[in-house]
């Protein structure tokens, strides 16, 4: 990070953090009234030690951040711990400030109608201990949730199964299964055994076809090298196919030259080959079963607000307009902008990219994530006039070293012939 820019960042973050810490400290003083002295000191100053310590390590870590390498697992952990403490403090402060506002209003209301000589109630009565207790209780939820997401949640792989029915599916492909992974982001991994469990779970689905829909790395080709043997274990009878995602092009770090960046991309393409994946670069392959066919199409990245080099028309060259078509395209906005209303019907598009923001709620029919304010179609199955999009929530993680409520996904799709 540039020295001048880092100094400004350091001062701003430090000032905000100290202000928040001061307010939380005042709430903890109220909370610990009546406690033994040692317990009071441990609670109050233990909080300050942890909060300030995490902030300092976070700032020093990002002071050494290299734009030539990008975020490492260390940087992601420091950012994640800082966010965990920051969000916990915010929840505590919101509850505490509402209580302070309430006691101020109470103080004013109790005095405003009285003559000045009779005003005995202070305009700011003492803070009630109950408010501090409530603040701690509510703040414990995001704290525990974030910690779980960082330690366990990011490797808590879930299999999402989806059956899709078509009138025009070739009979031979009735019951055909596809396992999809997306957004591996191998540069973020910090637990090789957990990653292996996820790969084993994907392999255990024993699908007919395996596809990967982009973002193999965060930035650089070398990030996948420790995991080539792991992800190379993914096999399917009809093959393994892949496309590139926006992070695969190396656009988010600095390179010494355009030639070095181009070499990185070429190396990454060779890694797809080493994994046993056929990388589809604006091209298609025909899958055949019992004399019947379907077209598998793959485009380079095309995303609204991101790199847009995928050429759908080029990718479909030579494909029978009446063929059953499956498209691999990293970014779901490609489907929204270019695919769903394309005159050449594409039956199923498989995408990823959003990660479901790695944070949200999917329970009892309730689905919410902050990513929905950026993407209309951010997870799961979408249908428009017989054309389907499936958005995978991602296998890996990026920046925030965790997942809360939106767990890493292995998708299994079954194609079925609709019975008349």
C-alpha cells in the first residue's frame, strides 16, 4: 500500500475504532457495577486489549499488503477478525445508544413540566445496567456467528440438488446428472484437509458430467498449484469442463508488464489441462449418448460491471439451433443481459460469481443476502420462458475468510424429460 495512503487509512480507522471502543468501554463499566474488582478490570480492559490489538495487527498487516500479490490468507484472517470485532461493537453500541436516548428523553420529560425550583431529576439519568446486559446479549450473536463462519462455516459444504424438466430434452439424456462447482478461489484456502472433504463429497455424487464455472484463483496461476492433485480427482463419465471467471484474468493485482500478466493467464489455462478440465474459451463441444446429442457451450467472462470479453455468438458457432444447449458462463448478469432473450434458445445456463456474499439467511423459505442489492439472480434456480439459470453459491471464499448462513455449495442438477 502507498505510504501516504496507508497513513491516512491508519489515522481514520484508528480514530473511528477508538471512539467506538470508548463508548463500548463506558457500557462495560455499567455492566460490571457490583462485580468483584478483578472481574471488572478483566472485562473492561480485556475488551480494550483485544479490540485495540486486533485493530493494530489488521492495520500493520495491510501496511505490508502487496498489490503485486493480492490478499493472502493472513490478510483475509486479519480483515475477518477486524470485521468480527467491528460488527460486534456496532451491535453493542446501537443497543446502548438507544438506551441512552431513552434515558435522556425520560429525564427531559420528567422535568419539562416542573418549575425550575422543583426539578430534581437529572436530564441524563444514570444508565440502567439492564441495557448493557441486553447489549452484550445481542452483540454475542454476530460475534459467535462470524467466528463459526471463519472456523467451520467456510468449509461446511452443502449439496444442493435440483431437478429440471424439459419438453425437448433428448430421451437419451433423461436422468442425466451434472455436478457443478464454482468460485474455488484457491488462493484463500487455509485447510487442505477440509478442501479434500469437499472434493470427496463432490465426487461421491457420481454425476454423468462435471463442470466448473470460473474463478479458480484469486489472482495468480500459482495459487491453484498446491491443489491440482486434489481438484484433479474430480472425474465424470462424460468429462470435466470449465470456463474462466473475472478473477482468473489477473486484473486485480499489479504486474511488472503486460507480457507477465499474459503469461500468468496462459499458465492458468495449462493448469486447467493439468486438472483434467477441458477449458471452453468461447467454444462448444457436443456430448453424445445413445446416438442423441446435446451441446455444451462455454464462454469467457462477461459480467455487468466486470470484464466483458465472452462472445456468445462465437461460442455457439456450428451448434444446431434446435439442439438442447447448456451454457457455462461465470457471471449471472450474462444470462440477464445476453442469454435469456437470445433468439437462439439456451436451455440451461450454469453460473457462479456472487458467492451469495458469503453472508445471509436461507432458512424456512426466507432468503436474504446483501448481495441481492447488487444482483437480481444471486443464488439457486431462475426460470424465464423455459430458459433456466442456476447460480452456484461458490465452493471457496474471498476477502472475508468465512461464510455465515450462505454455505459453500456443490450443485447436482438432474435433467428430466417432461411427461406429456
